[in-house]
C-alpha cells in the first residue's frame, strides 16, 4: 500500500497547507481528501517537492493510502523550472480542457479535477466515465489514469465542436510516480483504454517543436515527454493571446483594479502561470506611468509656488505654458484637489473586457 508518507514529507506538507500554498479538501460524501497547490503557490513561484506533488493528489483520510497520484506540476518551455532533458522525447498535442483524475470509490471509479471532487467538470466527467467506460475499462491496481475533460460547456479557448469526451493524457504508477506514458498508445493498450488519447506528433527536436508551434494548424500547443517522465509545455502564441482574454486578465482589467485601489496580489495570484510575468509587467508599466506623471505634476506645482506669483492670472499664464497634460493637474494641486483619478484616466489602456474566468480547481 502506497501512503501519503511515501510520496511527500508530511511535516513539510502540513507547513505548506498552513502557509496557504496547498489546499486540502474533503470529499463531500466519502472519507477522502484531495491536495492541490494554490494560486498563491503559483504567484510566489513556490515549487517545493510538496507543492509540485499536490496537483490533485487523492488519499484515504484514515489510512493515508494514495488512491490517485497525478504527474507533478510541470512548466512551459523557457519558464523557470522547465525540465529540459538530454536525449529523445515524445511530442503530444496539448489538449485544451480540464485535468481529470480517475480514482476508486466503493461504488465504482469517479473523476476529480485538480482541486475538487465535485466541480461541474468533475461531475460531468464522472458521468461520462460511468456511462461509457466503467464497464469496459479494467481496474488496474495502483496506477492513476489522467484525462483531459473536453465538452462544449467547458470550452476554454479551442473549439472542439460537439466533442464531449475524456482524452487520455497519462498513466502514472502510484508507488513511484513513474510516468508510464512515454509511448502513450502502448500505455493506453496496457490499461485497456479504448477511447481517445492525446495526439502524438513526429517532432523530435526542440527547434522542430517551436517552429511547428507557430503554425496555424496547431490548437493549444504541445507536451514533450522524456523517458524519465519529465514534461514540458510548449504553447502557441495565438493560444496565449486568446487565453489571456478568456481567463479574465487584460490590460484594461488590471488598470481598472489599480485605479480602484484594489490590492492586486491575491488577484494576480489567480492568473495562470503562463501569464504571471505578463500580468506583472502590465501592472508595473501602468504603475510606473502613473508615478511618472504624478512626479512631474508635483514638481511643476512646487516650481510655480516658488515663483510666489501675485495673483491667479499670473499663475495661470505660467501654468498654461506647461506640456500637456500637466496644466490641469498642476491647477488641481494648487487648488488642493486630488489628481489620482485624472492620472489613471490618462494611462488607461485600450483593450476589450474578458468574458470568462477559469478556476484553479479545474485548470
């Protein structure tokens, strides 16, 4: 029996839970728990052995027996933490949906998402599994089957039409965490999976993968899998652009939050890791532009006051000679009025509002 203690340092895990880097949730009806790294871990780049392992790790509450062990957190090509190995790798389609984690229950197998037993996606996937696959896929002890959950109402960016199914991504050995899916087709046959699998590509070098990622024929991107199970994501530029829109984070949205005085740390923590640097760069740029205008306005106000001009007319003649948009701001400062709202309007970016947010529990 593989237990939680075999997978992680339980004291270290408790510390990560206490610090808010790992979420621990109970099954609504069964004595099970699921562990999932949080948005805070992503935001702070907190990738310890425990946070990386907790990507939908499912255990029995009383015995700590591991019922499902997903592959650990892996990263985008070029991102800190991306594990580029020497030697050959296999290339697979990066399917655009929600991670589904198969686990056993007394009533048959069910599917959880990365941080939830009962998210809408988990419920839908469990129903698909029960209807199509429970009776035909043999139970293989001590391995975890991982799927991408794809159906129209769960569309993230890529439009799969009317597809409503589970796509096999990986088979993981619970005892060791070993990824058995370097050859995904062979792994699917070994566990008796009759359904869809992530599409393999005949791309064997990083140059080939990066060149193909620029193609209009690629939807989300690729996952590269080395012999030791190391994985790296390669996403297309167009997918990244569209994903920024659908996950609710645009330059306009960041500007709105800054202008309203909202603390951005917990909000930026929910941004998918592909966009962490992008979002922070937008935030820093807007803040720097705001600070620059404010500094100029205050400097010009101080200069005008230093002239000790005799009346309002004389002041106006000096102020009007300033470069736009400083005259209005300096007049406001001289009159003792706030200028924060005016400056935020000056740095307002263009860009449409996003139309969907994606929960970390189902990403």
